[in-house]
């Protein structure tokens, strides 16, 4: 993504169960007022055993923030201190150039020094890694990296299967909504296990945040699915945008795509005047959502049109722990239901199949709300039959 394309259109791991606590770290924002609570941080370095009934919402919304400068965490039951810094280096100017209609454009900036220091309980340094901006050219657009304001990376977790610390690096152009995110997996031996693009900001980015599977045996970078000892599974498709990628359970995930490509309009001096994403007519009824196992094999597929793109793709949804069901809203059609216990058996419940809500609420009904574009929709789901729904439109608070 270069700046011209991004401007024309113009992530935290929660619930992982691996322990870390920070001197200046803040908890993630709640999904919605009616969402189930996010499991609290703990001080355990290994994954917490899954409860008998997994009622965690693994389809949380992405969050973006700068990493803490000083964090204490446990690795193999030993306490460590992690220090992170990001400083500009004006002594090393950087330049990016790219061709566009009518000429060549440039981005000038300065280098930065990113430092990751890990010390044990005695204060001994066990890891001291320094990275410069050019190290990220292979994982993000060069112009965005060069123009990006240095930000401390965000520690996502310590990943025992890889014996590595995992970070999210964000590169934002100053004063804009344009940026990109990379995932870095850094081994305790100082070797880079993985460095790749995770997401883009400013238009066309996926509704996803880097996250580990419930038991920590797989990692979703958003663009890739990583498993120890295996080749990464790339989730991107040609001539399509990745709308969403999310774990559903410890063994399954869902991906949603927007088929098509960007089309540009130019003014008299060949500068880009407009951009719009266009889906080919022959693809409008083709399944674009897929339930996959951790080998990337397709278990189920369906068509979902309820997403929007407002400086990034967004899927309006809610997880109901009482029914162990994810509800994906399509304001034109109804709800797509995905049962966490049996995610291959997805079903769509059209609005015309639902009953208009009239008080009172029934004893076995659970109320939840999803904010749509036009209306705030309130649903009442039968706990014993998640597909039995009543609904009404309510005023936006």
C-alpha cells in the first residue's frame, strides 16, 4: 500500500490466558455494553486449561495502541522484565520513491531505533534486540514505514510453542488514518521467527487483530495462520480483500472476503481523484465466507454481505455465551448464526423468519443488541433454540 492509494480510500490480544502485566498498560476496551466479559489477565506464562464449557468470545474487535514501555511477565514460571523503546534517528535519512500516472512520487523520513530488552529477576540481560526501519520493508509498504512515526511495539504474548515473544508493530503517517501493522515473532535467542504484514489502516483493512487460538497452539496474524513446525497458511486471496479473520474455537476459524478490485478515477494532471472497490457481477452470489480447520481445509462456506468498509472493513456481530453462538448481522437479510460447538453447521435466519418483539421477555430468552448502520437492533434469543429469535428496532442511545 503506498500513501497515494491509502489516502484515496481514506490491534491487542485479549482473552489469551497467558500472563503479562504492565507498569503502564491499560486493559482492552469492552466489545459492547452487552458483550460477555473478557477473561482477566493472569500471571501464568502457559495457557490456562480451557473450562469445561468454552464461553469466551474469540471474535473480538481489533484494538490499536502503543505498547507499554515496561512490562513484567512470567516465562516458564520465571519472572522477567521487558523494556521497549522506539526513538527516531535523524542522523539516518530515508527515502522511498514510486511511480504513478504523470511522474514519480517520493516519501522522505528518518530512521528509527526499536529496542527490545528482556531481563531476568536478577537484572541480567537475556535478550537485547535492536531493529531499524529497513528491517520492516519486507513486511510493510516502504513509504509507510519511512513516513511512520516511531511507536513502541505492543507485546501480544509469550508463545511457548515457539519459545518467542510476539509483538505488533504499527506504522502510522503523522496526522492521518493511514498506516500498516506487522507481526514480529522474536525468539528468546534473538532470532526472528516470523515478520510479516498483519493489517492496513485507512481503508480496506480487515476486521481482525492478531490472536492466538484458545489453547495457544496456533496464531492468527490476520493475513496468515501460523502453527509450530508447519509452513504458514496464507489467508489472502487474489482479486479479493480479506474482510475478517477470526478463531471460532481451538480447532476452527472463519474468514470472510470481498471479491473485486479497486478502480481509480484521474483528473487532468493524472493525479488520482477517486477510488472505489468494485465486485464483479458474476461473483455477487458466490460464497465468500469460509469455516476452516487449522490446516486451512474448508469445513463450511456461505455468503455474507453484511460487512461495511469505513476506513477498514467491519462486521457487526455479537457472541451470546448462553447459546454458544456467534450472531453476524446483515441489515438487509437478517442474522448468520455460527455455533461454536458445531461451527460447520452455520445457518441464516432471515428477518421474515423472526417474530416482532412484544413484551414481556420470555423466561428462557436472552436479550442482546447489535448496532447497525441505520438502526440499533435488539434481539431476543431462545437459549434452548438459538435460531428462534424475536427482534425490534430501538432508539440509539
